[in-house]
C-alpha cells in the first residue's frame, strides 16, 4: 500500500514540477527542459527529479544551477499545490537515458549499414 502512495506522490510531483518550470520560472538560464521522472523515498523526505535538457554541457549546467537556486520557490509552490504534511527535498539530476538510447540507435544503424555492404 505504501509503495502505491509513493508512486502516486512521485507522479504528482513530476506533473506539478513540469508545469511550474514551464510557466512560473522566469530564469533565462533554464533552457528547453523536460522532467522525465521523479523517484521519491519511502518516507517522502527526498525526491530525485530526473531532467533532460536539450543543448550542450554549458546549457545543462546553467539549467541545473538555475533550478538549484529556485529550489525553495519550487518546494513552496509544490506545498501549495499538493496536500502533503511535508514536501520532499528536491534533488535534481540529469537523465542520461535519452542520450544513451540515441547513441545505441546510432551504433545499431552503423552495424546494419556495414552488414548491407
């Protein structure tokens, strides 16, 4: 039962954070950013927010710095939108799975091109 609640809370945080980052944050350092997932601990004390940023490494680091700076604002807004006694601490991390998937797809394309020759 607790696992189901943790999953629902994670999905709700993902949805609300996506909306907050898109509409409320006005920081120009935040580029084209997507919240790909949220992992919440069982005691709801921490939430790892996985992000995908379109752009080079400098844009990724700038976006991460801007989100770290806006962490308090994001938590307070989440508190207004989600009815929880304690809002989890937000930890932002990059989701490398999309880049890894495109790399694998590129390698498979090269293999199939070499096989046809």
